[in-house]
C-alpha cells in the first residue's frame, strides 16, 4: 500500500514539474485597479463621477465591494494572465492602454470599472504569483485529461 501511494505521489510530482516548467520567469503584466459594485446603476453612477474628474481611488474606497482592495484605491497591483479570479476583468485589463478607464464589466462578482495604470511586457513573476500560475496550469492539464477520457462504469 505504501509503495502504491508513494509511486502515485511521485508520478504526480514529476508530471507537475513537466507541465509547469514551461511557465516563464517573466512575462507581460498589467498594473490595474478596479471598483466593483453590485448594480449596473451604481456602476454607471461611478462612471459618471469618473467622467467629471473624481479621483478613482476616492471612488474605490467609497463604493467598491472588494474588501481586499478598496482601502488602497482599488489597486490590484501587477498581475499576469490567468491570475485574477475574474477572467472578464483580466481580459479587459490586458486589452486596454495605460491610463485608460473601462466601461462597465460584468462578472460573477458584480459590475467592475477597471483602470490600467501601467503595462510591462517583460516583468519578473513574484514567487507567490508563480505558484498560483503553476497550480492553474496543472489544474488545466487535469481538466483537459478528464474531458478527453473515456470513463466506463460497471455495476
């Protein structure tokens, strides 16, 4: 039993290394901030306030529902692709130019307004972010295996 378990763990570890070794040490990253609210009306109001020149950080601290970023003006910091929980926000952030503010972006978490502060085409990936990217890559590989597997159940 012990050998079987150990063998399985070693195979998983080797496959994990093979899958994740292709992740580069540095990659394109975006520095952005966001405001997330629970209604389209509030999101449109915040956009209107931004249009008349109200500071993004002030609006984020006042209206954003994201407790982890609201007190620092909605700042998400630098992040690579496949890092944010909201793929919609990530996709919009990578499609925008520096200094640009998005329209309303709907996600499972609410309605977002995104501002891209800076882009870096070749920024080193911090260790914590790299670990997350490795987990995402490995989980994606497992999901692909399951989607192509032919599973038969016999009773």
